[in-house]
C-alpha cells in the first residue's frame, strides 16, 4: 500500500498570494480612509496568517491507499443564494475535503484555453497621435474533474504534469474498472 503526495506549489502560491495582495490593499485603503492606522499592523498580520492557511490547504493532493482516502482542496460551487451571499467559494479556499476512494466513480480531463486581447501602444504617428497594436495573450488551465457518490470536484492546475500525476495516483488507487485509462484528452 502506498501514499501518493502530489504538491502543487505554484497554484497554492497564486491563490494565497492573490489573497494577500488584494486583502492587504483593501485593508490599507480602509485604515487610511477611517484613520485606523493603529490597528493596521494587526490586520496585516491576520491577513498573512489567513494567506498561509490558504497555501497549506491548496498545496497538496493526497491519495492514501492505506486509509482508502483522497484529500484535496475544497472546490465546491455555490448551490444557493445564501452560499453566494456568504462568499462560500472564498471561505472554501481555506478548507480541504477528504473522500473515500470507493466513492470515486470517474475521472475526466479538461483543458480550458482562452485568449485575451488588448491594445498596446507602439509609438506615435508623424502628426503626434498615438499608434496602437492589437496584442493577444493565450491562457491555459488544466482541470481534473473527479465525480462519484460524494458529488464532484473540479480541481484546477497550472501544469499539465501535476494534473496527470494526480489522475494517475487516483487511477492506480481506485478499484473501479469504469475509469477511463487514457491519459491525454486528445487520445
């Protein structure tokens, strides 16, 4: 029996870093606006601690064949208006979810590709007007959808390698013959 531990440090750093940056900027703005500078350092320490908790919750995928469990970052979607109002997806960043391997029925690979366009200044014309050029940036997000009697989870990865490592560990551990054996979504 084996315990697979797959670390996805970059995704965890992205989520915790974004939290740290945005909440710190909001806290600094509010403290300056309402003249609460005496509590700013305490608030920033609390935001740092929360960001560390977010990192710890999102940096590890663990497939434990000994205990027959799969632990991963909680990624539940909101199922009600109350969940949206209470910001449940944000609070789930600090949680992990553990399911039994026997509850996993299927795994699906998904690759999301999109591009964003923006205008970039390239200089000026002879008359002094600004010249623009259209620039496109391509984005890729690799996903693994885990479905079963527990519900489903959409696990995001920045790297195809990490997604495939988690999928392989699950495929080796789950005693379900209906799980598709292809590794690439292009196969």
